[in-house]
C-alpha cells in the first residue's frame, strides 16, 4: 500500500457535443466566470472543458478579471455573439 498523493488533471481534449442545445450558438444567456481572485480554476485551465460544454449549449461564456458588481453585469448583459474566451 502506498501513500501516493493524487492530483486532478483536466482533460482539455474532452469535447462533448450537445445534440439538442438549449439555445442557438451564441444566443443564450451570458455567464461571467469569476477569475478575479487569482483562482487556480480558470476557463483557460481546469474549467476549460466545462466552458466548452456551456458554449456548445449556446451560452455566452466570458472570464472576468473584474470584481462582480452591478456595473459589470450591466456592461456585459448584451454581449451576444461576442467571441467567447474559452
């Protein structure tokens, strides 16, 4: 028996295609992914596969380096068809 230490590793090549998307691509609600706290979990890193899944379901996904506020939400509420950064 070993005392190995395991670490989760993201499979960034995993791609699940949604056969019946909730929204047309780029027409769904905006999801702002909070990356302002220097999180290890980012859309470019461990959450990249989840971000791709949301995009394939029609959501708009954007990472945010700003603190979430009413102003940030207002500024980003109509960002449909913007290039998502996942």
